[in-house]
C-alpha cells in the first residue's frame, strides 16, 4: 500500500464587527428576537436598493493587509444564485472574479519549522438567514436576523499537510481578526467558522487528489478531529481500490465521523453575474494608505518579541497575546519590573484567579492595573515580602485592585530584614531546641530546614529567608 500525504485547503467565514448589516442599516446584534432586525433590503424584496457599508469594506481590507494580500482598489459584488428557504432573494451577494483581496499568505511556526500558507483570495459577502426546525413537529421557521450580516471569506491555497497545520493556520487567523477588531471571533455564535477541503495523494505525487469538503466546523478541536477522521477514511477508500467521491460532508462531533451531505456544486452552477444594483467598490489611495498605517504589530510578531523579552516558551507567550488588551497589560507592567516575573504572575496566580472566578483572561474585566503586578513583582525581588506572602495575599489584591505596597503596609506584612529583630528570633529558636542544636553540631546539618521553619513560625512567615539562613549558620556554627 502506498504511503499517502494529506492536502488541505481552508475556507474561513468571518463575521465583520460592524454595527449594521452589509447593505442596509439593520442591526447585526446576535441573539435578538427572531426577525426583529430585518428590512426590505436584507429580506431580499424585489426593487430594494442595497448600498455597501463603508466600515465593512474597511474591515475586509484590513483582513487582507494583515495577511499580506494585494488589495484591489476596485472590486465588484456579484450575485451567487441558489435557492434555499433562508435566502428569500434567491441569490447571495458575494464577490466573484474581482474580490477585494488576493495573493496573500500567513507564516506559521510548526515547532520551529517555518511554513508559509498561501491565501488565494478574500472576498466579501452577506450571510444568509437561519432555518429553525426544532420548534414545531410539522413546521420549520426562518429567522432573517443574520441575513445580510457582512462576512469575509478567506480562501487558502491547498498548502496544509496535516490537521495540526490546519489548526495552527486557523488559530493564527483567529488571532489576527480578533486582535485587529475585525471580528469578535466568537465560534459558538458562528462569527468564525471553517470549511475544510481535504484530499490525499501518494507521497511524491504532484497532482491533487479528489477532495471532499467538511462544512461549518466551529471549533479548533472539531477541525482537528474532522480532518484526521477524513484523512483516515480516504486512505481506507483508496486502499480498498475505490475512488474518493467529490462531495460535501458534515462532521458529527458526537460520533466523531464525517457523513455525506450533498454532492459538490461547481462555480458554474451558481450563474454568477455582477450585481446590477450595486456600484463597484472603489477604495481611494489615501484610505488604503491610512489603513495600512493603522495596522499594529501583529500577534505572531508580538509573541516572538515576548518570548525573547521574558524568556518564555511559545505556548506561554501565545497566552499573553491571545487578546490585545492582555498583551498591552503585560507590556505595560513589564516596563516597570522584570518581564519574566510579570509573565509568571499572569500565567500563574492571575490565571488561577480568573479560572476560579469565571473571568476571561482579559484585563478589561479585572480590578487590577498593570502597576499592581509590576509592584508585586518588584516587592518579591527586593525582599519586601516573601514569595509565599505574595501568593497568600494575591487573591485579595486581585479582587480589590489595591496596590500591594498599600495592602502590605495596612496589614503589617512587610518582610523582616532587620538583623536585630531576626537575631532575637534566631536566638530564641536555638535556646528552645537544645537537642536539635546538639545534633546539628554533631553533623546532622539537614536540621537547618527545621531551624528555618521555627524562625518562620515565630515571625509569621515574614522573616527574610536568606537572612535567617545566614544568621542561623553563623550562630549554629559557634560552640
Ligand atoms: P469551492 O467554493 O467550490 O469550495 P474553490 O475552488 O475556491 O472552491 O476551493 C476551495 C478550497 O479548496 C480552497 O481552499 C482550496 O485550496 C481547496 N482545494 C482545492 N482543491 C483541493 C484538493 N484537491 N485538496 C484539498 N484542498 C483543495
Ligand atoms: Mg467551498
Ligand atoms: Zn435590513
């Protein structure tokens, strides 16, 4: 049996974060009363006159700029004709031979191996409505709130070779669109969803195999598992001497299988033609220039910088750049303290508090400001408080947002680094434990830990441990 190689291309649909729909002023708000955000334009009434949403065009162009695409200053909306009950106009407004962005790429880091995934095109389109079958035994309903919501579809080249690569590409894309405020990226609400095209071919072959298309995968995990399943299924088909059928398949997450949904349409089935009601989209050179300049450092570049700056592993730095507010927060705090210490606070205690309180790892939902983490990091480094006390007081600091210096002062928790105060505790400990002192002096030096513990108990954990060790060593050493 030949060894096979998988070939994967993704089509990703991303809801643009505009307030209103693509061709009318209806709200794009998710979860409103069915059919409350609908007008004659987005319900596809004949004679209604659609007008493109400027902000949607801006966000679509940003997507292209951030993925190294060429931006077409002139692009054209086209009608994609098909019938479905959630599409009352009988056509979707999309872009066909003149999309807004083309010829881009995203660079991935696969465990240190660079991989460049080509982006064929990014086009704009409006979303369809939603059929609801679950409310009545003999009737289905249609909710048109989503009809007309602006989307970009990002079509990749068939450049990925494994499920892991597909997931990495998708995560990178997700980071970019959420980072730039292009989309809320909410996968459960369908704001970011993916169709995976999968084929296999004998290793070494250059021609593409017949592909299947896995529709509407709405989590990274589903993408991973659906593609893995599909690769294995196609291998079984070929190994049995049969042919893979080009078709659209659905992934059933509960059973972890893919099953046929329909045979695949070709572009010509849709009878695309330029929409006669909508003028071509023109982007001025000045706008394009302004939009290019507005692009900040992208998450992958920022992640690499954080890795360098704080000595972090890629997975750790990935957490810090998962949203822009968090990355900004880290960076702000790291200006005023050791970056590695600040990162450790975010990845450790802050994450734990967020988990415990059901909060997202997003500082917009927290009480603390960056200076709180910087100060806490500095107080442990300079020995004002011990690591242990820092850990103990953290939940209250996180909950209230109080500056650690103020908290420590109010509660009298500052570490004792005053030699005369500590000397007394050390002397008391030595006087109270003559047997252990004797044993220590006879060579049982392991007992040092015991003495340190005793001094710590006396000082309620506030003694500076390095100083305690030094004083004990001095005093126990003398006869
Ligand atoms: P459609 O809208 O009909 O699905 P496209 O021709 O634009 O069509 O292709 C969609 C996606 O399928 C692209 O991401 C492309 O890279 C991918 N693709 C095309 N051929 C193959 C193949 N043989 N194996 C895997 N992916 C493929
Ligand atoms: Mg497709
Ligand atoms: Zn409308």
